[in-house]
């Protein structure tokens, strides 16, 4: 259990946030303030989504550069490979590395709606192949790693930041909408780890047992990388319905009913935050190695969840950072 006053018996777990690239100048301005508030929590990383087929490439890169230049937080770039050739994917990874981005969430992505699922997938047919490609491109660029350049005393990377080189992948506690059966979801995840992934981040789920059961099955299937639960506080009925459509994960009846029953936005906010906080508490109690929060580019609800669980304070952050620094 957790004491809301921060008098907690467990150390603060690593926290990360997901953002999406804004479409307007006004949205970009608001997002700048949101990022400042989120950065105050000292998250492990902030990830930035990538529009289907690369449609947001420039906007994603702009947002990642903002995180890199204006915060001390590690930016993580989502990349998708559906529809691209080997050469295009190679160029894309290089371009992000050139911008100083060294952490990725490698995704297959989805073919455009209505497309023949077999046609036009491109050269890379799974996220695992993109994971391999990211590693290959990184190695080609920096054959000496971060230890310096052999034979040249004192010559090290000009970068001041540590090089985290996280290569994350997606995991689906309630099953990928297109997967044959639950075993295929584990097999796919294992294939991604074998390809070089070192972190998994889950799709939304609404029941702690879905996540905990999935992690247990992944472990017995041989997956060893940390599996971060992806959690989103949902504070309006419309958004809850839209999420079910987007993710294929059915909305929880109880939350849908409570949100629908109370038209007051403040009380809807409180209901959504409480629901997400309880889910978070349950997965952390069950051993989740951290917490990945989907923000919808707003800080209020995710920070309220952290407050509700006494996880907001920076006091724990030092421990976390020390444990990652060699
Ligand atoms: P993969 O891991 O390659 O596979 C997905 C599923 O396909 C598997 O579970 C398996 O059932 C099936 N499969 C895989 N390989 C095979 C095979 N060889 N034969 C048959 N079936 C197979 N999308 C975006 O466009 N942009 C984003 O920024 C983005 N961010 C995301 C972040 C997270 C945390 C998550 C969970 C999803 C995100 N997505 C994003 C959505 C993602 O692109 C889709 O869910 C996509 O359908 C699957 O991508 P994947 O990386 O899981 O694919």
C-alpha cells in the first residue's frame, strides 16, 4: 500500500510520459508548458508518437528536439516501419540519431485503413526487424561505443549526456487485435527481445490482472526485459469511447458508467484520476517495474494520479538516477 503523504515504504518507481506532436502553434505553446510541468517530476524519459506511415516525422522530430534542448529528460522516439523500404528505414533512424535521439520505441505500425493487410507492408514486416535495424545503424555510426576512441587519449563523445540507448517495443496485455491467440503475443514479444529490445511498454489495459497475468506468461515464455505498464487517466466518456475504438481494447463498463452518470467535468476528472490511481497502485503492488503514463499532452490528470499515490515528489529521483548511472 501507499501513503498519500509520500511516507511510502517502497522507493519511487521510474516514471515516464508519452506525448504526441502538436498540430498547431497554439497547441505547441501549451505543450511547452505541459512539458515543463512533467519534467519537474524527473521522469526517466518522455516518448513522442510517430504518425502512421511517417506522417508526423518532422513534427515528431521538432518535439523530440524540444525535450532534448529544454529539459534534462531523455527523449524517446516512436518509429514505425510499415510501408517503408530498408533504405528509407535506415535513413529515418540515422536522421533521428543525427538529431541526438538515442532511445527508440520500435513499432511495426498499422497499414492504412482499408489496405490489403498483405500488400504494401514494405521491406520490414515486424517491429522485431526494426529493432535489429536500429541496433545495426547505431553500431555502424559508433563502432567504439561511448568508451572513447581507442588510441586517442581523452577523446570521447562530444555529447554531454549519458547514452541510454534504450530500444523499447510494444506489448499487448489483452492481446493484439490481429493476433491469433494469447501465445502469439508472447512469442512476438520474445522475438523482439531476441532482436535486441531492452524494454517493453504496454498498450492500455483496464484490469491489473490483465497486466500481471500477461507479465507472468511472458516470464514463463522466456521474456526477461522490464515490461512497463502503460496507464492513461481518462476523464471524459467521449475519450473513453474513442480509445476503445483506437486500441481495440473494450472500455471498462464500470468507468464508462460512472463517467456517463456525472456530467460535471470536475467530478469526471476526479473519477478518471481515481480509477487510474487504483490501477497504478495495483500493478505496482503486483511488481510492475515502473509506470508509463499516456498524457494526451495534458499534465493535469497524470500529475493528479501521481499526487494521489504520493509519487510526485522529486525526493526519490536521485536514487533512481544513481541506479542507472554506471
Ligand atoms: P509487432 O510486434 O511486429 O506485431 C504486432 C502483432 O502482429 C503481434 O502481436 C502478432 O500478433 C502479429 N504479428 C507479428 N508478426 C507477425 C507475423 N510474422 N505473422 C503474423 N502475425 C504477426 N502506432 C503508430 O503508428 N505510431 C505510434 O507512435 C505508436 N505508438 C505505440 C505505442 C505503444 C506503447 C503501443 C502499445 C502501440 C503503439 N502504436 C503506434 C500502435 C502499433 O503500431 C500497432 O499496435 C501495430 O498494429 C503493431 O505494432 P507492433 O510494434 O506491436 O508490431
